[in-house]
C-alpha cells in the first residue's frame, strides 16, 4: 500500500512537475510573444509620434510661407504701377513689413538700374535703406538672379544678410514685369529664421530626442549645437566622423526629398532618425531618437511582468490580459494626443496673434467706442475679426470660416492677412471683398469658404459703406430702436472666381452702434436643444451703454442661457459705437454703377437724394441730373473696351456753400475737358459730331476739372456753387 502510495505521489509529482514545466514554457513563450508584440507596438507608436511632429512642423512652416507668398503676390501690382517712379518704391517695401508680421524685411531691386530700396524692422520700428551699395552687389545675389532665371517665385538658400537685415534669414523673391512683359524688378520678402529655431526647438517627442533642419545643399539651419548652425554642411560633418560611410548614406536619404526613417550608430548607441522634406523650399527636417529611450518603458514593464510571474502562475493570465489591454489603450491615447498636439501647436500660435486684443484700441479718439470678444468652441476656431484706422476712416471686418480645426484656423489667418493687405491701399468695401475673393478662390483646393462682412466708417461724417459676403446681417443699435442693416445676397468669399459683390451705404447719427456677430451667438443651445435666437439678442442690445458693457451683457446672457451646455460653435462679437457729435460740415453720398447704359436711370434717384440734403429746387435738380448723366454716359461708352466689365464710382459731397460730383473709373486715360468745344452758332447739319456733352456740363456746373491719379484712375470733378 505504502509502495503504491509513494508510487502515486511520485507519479503525481512527475505530473505536477510536468504541468509546472509546461506552464513555465507556456509563460516563457507567452512572455516572448508579448515582448515581440510590445516592441512592435512601441516602434509603431514612435513612428507615429515622430511623423506627426514632422507633419505639424511642416504645416506651420507652410502656413508662414503661404502668408509671405500671398503678401508678395498682392504687392506685385503696386510695384508694376510705380516702376517709372523709383522714389515711390520704398513706400511699398515699408507697407510690406508693417502689414505682415512674419516679414522682417522687403526690397524692390530694379534690373538694369542700381536702385534697390530696402525696408526692415529694427528695434520695433521700420527702417528704410538701400541695397545698392558698393559693398553689396545685389545684382549677383541668389535671391535676385534665381527668380529672373526661373520666371517665378523662388525661396533662397538660408544666408546671413550683412547688407540689409543683418540677421539669419531666407528670402522669397518674385520677378516683376513691366508693361511690355519684360522683367523690370525683383520684389522680395525676408523671413527671419528665429521663428524656425523656436518652432523646431519645441519638437520633443522624447526627452533626449533632438531635431534638425538642413537646406537643399545640406547647410545646417537649425540644430541643438549652435556652433554648427550655418557653419557646417552635413557632408562635411559626416566626413569628420569615424562612421563616415554610414552618415554619407544617411545624408543621401535625408536630402532625397522623400519621407522615411533609418537607424544609425553613434558613440556606441543605436539611434532612430525620421525625416521629411518641406515642399517648395528644398529644406529637410529630421528627428533623431536614441533607441534605448524608445524601449525604456517596455523594458521596465518586462521586469514587472517577470516579478508577477514569480509571485504566481495563477495570476499570469490576468497580468497578460491587463498588460495587453492597457498597452492598447496607451497606444490609442498616445496617437490621439500626438495628433491633437500637432494641430494645436500650428493653429494656436497663428490664431491668437491675429485678432486685436487691446481695448479701447484708440484711446486718443473720441469718435468711436469699440469692444470685441472671441470665444472658440474648441482649442482653435475659424471665427475672426479685425479693424484699423486710415485717413480718418475705420476699416473693420468679421468672418466665419467653414469647417473646424486646424484647416479652418489657417484659412482664418490667410483671410485676415488679405484684409489687412488689400485695405491698406483700398477704401471701397466692394473692391476689398472682391480682391480677397479672387485670391482665395484661386487657391481654394479644399472647397472651403468664408462668410465675411467688411465695412468702412467715415469717422468725421458717420457715413458707412459696407459689403456683406454671406455673413449674418449686423444690427444697428439706436436710441429709437434696433434694426438689421439692409443686405444684398452675396455669396461667401472663396466660392467662385469673378464673383460680382454689391456695396451698400448707410448714414449713422452720433450714438448709433453697429453690432456684428457670428452664428455661434444666435445658434447657442441649452440642454433642451433650444436656440438663443435673434429675439433674445435684440432684447439685450441697448444704445445707452458702452461697448464693453454691451459685449459683457451679451456674453453673460448667452452663458446663462446655455447653463453649462457644451458650446457647439465659435462665438465672436464686435461692437462699434459712432460717437462723433461735431460733424465736419459736409455730407458724402456714393453710387457704384457697372459700365452698362441701362444703369443710367439709377442716377435720377441718387441726384434727388443729394438735392434733398442740399435743399435744392426742382429746376436745379433736373439740370444737375442732366449734367451727371452726360458725364457718366461718356465713361460707360468710352472708358472700357467693348464687352468688358468695369465700374463707375459716383460720389456727391454736399458742403455749406457748394455741391461737388466726383466721377471716377479705372478705364483708359481720357480728359473730356481737353476736347474742343462745340460751336453752337453753326447749324445742326454743319456741326461735327461730339463735343455737346462736355459743353452742356460746363454750362450747368461752375467748375469742371479732370485728373489722372497715380493708381491709374480717371477722376472728373464737377462743382456747383449753391450760394
């Protein structure tokens, strides 16, 4: 019996030992499989994080490049107009630097003539000098020769500019053609590489990882080792190392222009490098990570798993299950975090620097009281507003970009930059919106659009000219009640090229406010999915409170209505109160016509409205209407080529003792006052055709004069003395 029992114990022991051995083998095999899976997962995570950072950095660089290229492209026509006036070119370079924060310097370098005015930022102000010096031969520089050779825009190799900006920079330059289509100048925009150094320095996927940017020729532009920046070429650096052959092969891959990754050994450690190129520049970016750092967490986790195995095989299954589950969650969280961080890094730095944030913006001016607020629904948004003053006029806009996230914020930045650039030399809201639409529709490959309201307020008279492109109609807030501005149904900008936008006018009495907002206000929801709506908005708008208080009351009302419900859309508000109590003694009226003879009847109602302001009798009103019809008809018939679409701008200025009509157009140069006067003493059959129109105008009006403006406009002034 005892022998059988011992035999059974030995057999059970052998079976138990066999089970333990099998279990241990199973655990070891499982551990090896887990190790292999974890290594693969961690490697994939490292790849995604590095590639995500490279992509985010590339998007930021392209965003800056797009701003610079758009600014230069929009300024080319100004240079073309001033080629025969070299003294005026310096003003263009100054505006380029003043109106574009990313541009630190700009020049217009003429071909064939040693003239190159140059403006750059120095100690917080814009300084204008010249590149045409004996020490600096600009006509043999890369930034000057390459665009002329290629016939298009060109980003130069990075260089230290000792003749102009005295800083490390790269230059975007485009050729400017004269009227005969021949290259006459090169327009440049200098971009300091300081922002690139700061941007790349923030790319930190792992603590000991480091990033580098090199030019097309291999010149080191950004590197943690400052002594190498613009001092060493990566080919020279590779030749000085012991593992020269592997680094030369690595350099070839890096400069190939194709994204990829590779491993290399340096000082006994294996590193993994990820690289990609920046389109249009030839630059290459790379992130290098020590391989030990990539797998550090995985190795620590392996010791924990081994300890748990020793504590009990029974817990093995649970440990493996928890480990795999947590690893998968960690991978998902890391991937989402990397993508979000990449988008926010690009969008936040652009968006938050775009909109004005200091209020009151013009404390020295008593004519206007302004305040604005912008509350994005997410970390970045597509809403924006902007304003500035020029020549006693307030230029302002508000817009809402279609879509969400980083693409919307980038398009917002482009739209705001276009508004600043165009309105710097244009005062018609219709032409400002039209120019913005042409630029955006031309490059709108993603079919995004922007609803935009653009206004120009004369701070002396309160005369408001505005153009609405699909945006919510602003509200006029007056002591007598609130009403929405009349709106013409225009499409949003970016939808269609050659879109014809309509301009409208309104006269504001002192104390009137303009409340502009995006649909995030009226479409704000509470927990019951009810909308805040226009009725609630109208109840809060009051004309007897300051702009800051009105925006504050509206914000409090929206938040109180939502009662903690999640915000679904961006909320942006801008309130402008016209406060001027002493008008300048004159009133302006505008009428914009197309070069279509069928639009002539609109002049009658326009003249009647002006005559009512000036208190004119019916006889004089009819005479003035006849003279204006003759002048405008002459422009419609002869200013523009047949079949082309052009505009005629009719402006009436009523003063205390006189009435002036100003007719302007962009057509061919023609001075009607220089035409020979008709001889009315001859019979009808004997008189030559023509000349009676200007004869009629001169007899009705007291003063008639013509000028051709510097920007190519015909301007005919006709004045009637009212005293």
